[in-house]
C-alpha cells in the first residue's frame, strides 16, 4: 500500500481525491494548510504528496520547498487553478515531480500518480545524500521585456524544462525557428539559477565575421594584431561566474569550434597574442535554428562539440503551434510600445485579432511584435483594424517541393470532403507518426521518448492511448 498526502484548503477537492482513490492500493491522508501539511508529512512519511498552490497563509510553493528539505526524494505533484509561467518554473526548480492544472482528466491524474510512485522505488534514500539549495532566500527579478509570455500547454512544457535545468550547471541547447524567443529562454534559465547575480553575456555567432569571433570569445592582448592598442577581455572573461549565451552556434567555424570545445572540457583558454592560460567558470547556453545533426553529416559541425553543448535540449514551439498565446502576446506588445509610439489606450479590433489567429506567422513572435508596432504607428485613431493588419502581413510562403510532398502524404483522399476538420485530421496523423517514431527510436521507453520530443511523459501516455499505440511483439 502506498501512502499519499493530499494538501488542499478546499474540502471538496480533498473529498474528490478520497472518492477517486477509494478502495485502491492507496492510503490517503489530508491536510488543509501549510502547518497541518508539515505536521502530517513528518509523521506519515508519505510515498507521494499532492499539493495545491493557492492556500491561505503560506503557499503550496513554500510547502513544496519544505517537503523537499525534509525528504528530497519524495515526489510532490503540484496542482493549481492558475498556472502562470513564473509559478510553473519555480515549482519545477524547487523539485516538483509534475505541475498540473485544474480541472484535470482522471486517467491523466491516475497515470501521473503511478509514474511518481515508481520513482520512490528507484532511489534508496538512505544511500544518497543530497544537499539542496535553499530557494526560500532566493529572489528573482526580471525586466518586463525579458519575460516569456504565454499560457498554452506547449509553452508550459518549456517553463517546466526551464525550472528543471535552472538549478544545475548543465550546458543547454535551445532550438527553434527564428523569432521564437530563444534568448528569452536563456535569460530565464540564468535568472532562476544560482548564477543570477552574476553577468549574463550574449554573443551572436552569425553577426560576427569568423576572423573576429575568436577575439570576441577569448579576448586579446595589446599588440596581438594591427590595431590592438590595448588589452581586451573576451566574452568568457566578462561572463566569469555567470552565463554565456551563444546564439546561432551553427554558424561558428570549425577552428573556433575546436577552441570552444577545449574551453568546455577544461575551463581554460588563452587570449590572442598571449601564452598565459586563463580560467573561467561559465555556464554555456547555446541556440540555433539550424539542424546541427545535418551539419555534422556535412562535416561542418563537430560531433564532439554537439554532445558537449546539448546535455539538455529545449525545443521551442513555433507560434503557429501555440496560437492561444497570441492575444496575450499582442497585449504585451501593445503595452511595451506605448511609450515609444506615444499612443495610449490603443486597442485591437476583434476582427483584427481573428486575422492574427488565422495567420501562420512564419517569422514567429518577432514578426508578431514588429507587425503590432508598425500597426500602432500607422493606425488612424486608437484602434488597430483588420484592414491595417492585412497590409502588414508577409506574403504567403511558397512550400518547398520536399515539404509539399510530405504534406501530400498526410492529405489523404478521405480527409478532403471533411471541410472544417482537415487541419485537425492532418495534425493527428502527423502526431501519431512522430510519437510512434520516438517510441521506436527509444525502444518504447516512454520517459526517453518524452525527453527526445521535448514533451511530458503524461502527454506520451495520453497519445499512446488516443492512437492505440502498442509495442509490436
């Protein structure tokens, strides 16, 4: 029998859990607030805790931190009716096993409980000593422009990953199309890490000629080359103790890749024109919109460097796959550019918002921001109209032949007559195939398949049930 502790200030929620798990192999205990939760947790030593964030007095996040200090290996599932990005990131950073929102599907919850309970058998607590950081003393600060905006399920998976990786020093590779917000993710990881009080330095590898990139990264001594009139520290020195974000890493030449690899392996480098070895304690976050595996095949990107920089990969979804976030993003950009455009109380007409929801946004969030900014400047009065947006949208993108052929594979004849449902049918076909591919590639290991695709284990389980996916005997 497994001991489960439910902490929620609403008696109706606790009753629902009792009814849901009654007669099963679980023994349930309850608490209605932080103080009672701490007392019962200490006495019961549960196998799993399920904690609501919104409670009178101390919050569920504070309770999560306390539970993790008392029993670091006990899984804690956090539930809430209000899932902001900041809460999701903090919950995962503080050690939550998973973060789900009310109302949740019962099969999803049962599956999650079963998964969490398996982890209690995997790690013998008495054999491992963990010294967790004390997150209670940590204060996080973000500039408003640095915040990731969105409440869609796709972006919440990104929030969870940010929370999980922030506490470590692992190298992170952020992938995604141009304009999806890769630098914002890097800044968020830094802001929620223990390095947040140290420098966050950025360098766009595609914006600097290869001949100058080495001096930008590693610096140079006076007299190293013509025009080097004084010593100049590089980005690694500037970022010492903090985080260095290298954007468009796929554009870096092979010679510089070799020197970067040495820095990642040994933590040492030399300035141009110097024989003195220097050391820097820097966390590396890289980003690319290129297919690095394809570049490796072409022998223009080092395979050993690839595995060094992608200890964890965070794949950002394009805006067309998180359209429910468009209204939030639009509101954010209206507010952001109010001062610059000297326009106040400007709004977006409902028809214009509808057009924004229908548009594929090939330039992603960057295109959305620029479109809104231009529309604010060109608007007659204080309303952005549908007609104004139509002029701002980019012309339709012509699909490459290979992509068109791929789409034709999924545009089956039986789909064509079903007007109004074609998009959903095609997406489901693609989704089924990619889930199957990931499961095959990982030997039907659900957790590994989830990591490979950058989605949650719960989502893998749901899609396997939805599409009837089973391992072939």
